[in-house]
């Protein structure tokens, strides 16, 4: 039904375009005049801004080769897949109501039971400067997550998010969020979500998110951004997967949307375990974010720390933390965009339509997992903290505002955890072709 609905919308839009060509003349409406835009998708809006409709999309095709720790046997594997294949519908109704629907045909968002939605939300903007949003969307936590996948610098977001992946993922539940800009230099947001997992009484897991950002400089090429985040969820009497299984920024070890490394892809368990009702009490994460940009140069970093609190006396709490630091420079002189509404970076827009914009970057990621429940060493996991350090260098070519080509080289080292072949390091080369409309 979903595909049929979207196909119908696309067919209607195409018919409108064809009709306009065949019957050249004036298009009229029974209300306010309308404006049709085709740059960056198809958008139709009334001149009084009371109604609008936009059809857009996002296609990210990735290819990667990797070895060492990234595979179970240490040999080279590869993956070719659609990381995202979104069809997006958004708009405004009656001035103060906004809607957004984003469906992932690559099936990396959502699932077959709840639909492969990345977002399906309704927002009310009448309480300016704050907005209320309802529906399915990612809770607000972290600078790099707030930044769209269209605009992030590296191909995959940082590894620190992977030790607490629930904090900014909707997990097919529904949520409500209040957010807005205050004083032209603050971004504030708070929300509650009801997730799919239920306790023994059938009560869904409730998640709370808070984010506050101070950005006294908030424009392209002139950014100073400091933020704090907090997220928590109640896990009492809930069976939850407490395993920490990072992909370590290489999605090809295990993904949908095409080919991955299959059974040889190594998503090792750094800590935690699959719990049953009564094993865990709560889960909480604190985070901090910092960014600075001047002209074509930008720097950013984030830190988070998580405590998965045990409720069963036979288990100990699991503590994790992670951080990253990144620097980027646009060789052709353009600045990264920035939006205070959302407290996030935006895409680099090339000034030269022939040459495009060229950007280089370096990122360092580190994660640490302290799980005192591991008391016996195995062939792949030793007693003590497990750690991973990742160096990523990359080159981005923004050929146009719609087309981006990216290449990343990733170098990994781990401590107290290896693959089945005894490797504690690995390398990966990842490429992406992105088209946005």
C-alpha cells in the first residue's frame, strides 16, 4: 500500500507537469496564487504561505572493502548497498501545521512490521518561537545526529553513538517533542518517546531526551556552538537487548539495501548481554558537544557516557563512554552551512558550478566499554575494558548542491577484543555517491 500510495503521488505530479507543457497557458487556482519550484525537488506553495507541498528524495549508494577486525576471518570482504533510498513528502497546511513523511526503500530504517519509515510526523508551529512535533522521528541528541545525513562530513556518523544507539533512534515507536530557538543564540529541545519494547505488563519503554545548545555565532563560516544532552529510559521488568555491538563506522559489515559481508561481517559484542525481564533497571546517557567554524575551516567534537544499571543482584552495571574530534577544510574556499534552528551544520554549497567544492577532513573516534560481568576470557574477548580507536581521513566532492561524491579511508585498532583470527586491527575503504532532490 505504501509503494502504491507513493507511486500515485509521483504519477499525479508527473501528470501535472505534462499537462502544463501540453496545454500552454495560465494556471489558476480558486484561492491564493501558487508558486511552483523545481530546484531541489518539486514544491508547490501558495503565495500567502498557508499551504505547501514538496516531493523530494535522497539516494546514497555505498561501496566498501575492509579486512582485519572488520571480518571474522580477517580476510578482505566487500559490500555494495544503498545506505539510504528515501522518498520524502513534506509541507504546510493552514499556516501553522507542518507534516513530513520519509520512507526508506533500502529498508535501513524501520522494519516490515511497522513500515520502513525514517520519519512520519506532524508539527504545530503556532506557539512561536517553539514548535511541537508528534509522530515517528529521531529524538534530539547530539550535533552530528542533528545534522542531516545529506550534510555530514564523514560517510558514517561517529562511533561514540554506537555505544548508546538508542538515544537518537526512534526504534519504530512514537514520540512528542517541544523545541525552538530562544534569544537568537539558544536551541532548546525536550521530548518523550514510547518505544516498541514492552515490560511484563505490556507498558512500553518510555524514553526522555533533553538538548540545549548555546551558539552566539551561528552563520556559515562563523560558528561557535556548545551543547549538552541527556537521555534516559526505564527498563524495569523489560526484556531488552543490552549488547553493545558497534559496526565501528563501517556499515558494510552488516546492513540492508543490498550486499554486505554476510556471515563474515564482524559485529563483535564489546560488552553487555541479551537481558530478560528483571535484569536491567534503567539506562541513561549524558553528552556534550562543541563546534567552531571560521571561513572554510571547521572543527567539532562530542563526548557521551552511558550507564546501563542492573536490577538483578547477580549482575553489575555496564558503563561505556565514547568521543570523537573532527577537523575539515574546504579547499575551494566555501564555508559549511549552519542552522540555529536545530543547532546543526548544513551542506557545503559549491560556488563554482563547473569545479564544485572540494573538502578534506580527519576524524578520530574512541570508545570504551567497562563490563564487570565478563569474568572469564575467551578466544576473542579478554577480561577488562574493551576499547576501539578509529582514524578516518576523507575527501568530499560537492559536484552540485544535489550531487556529492565521498571517499573515506578508515584505520581501526582494538584492545581486549579480537576477531576469530586474532586480529585487533583493520582497515576499510568506503565510497559514496549521493543524489538529493
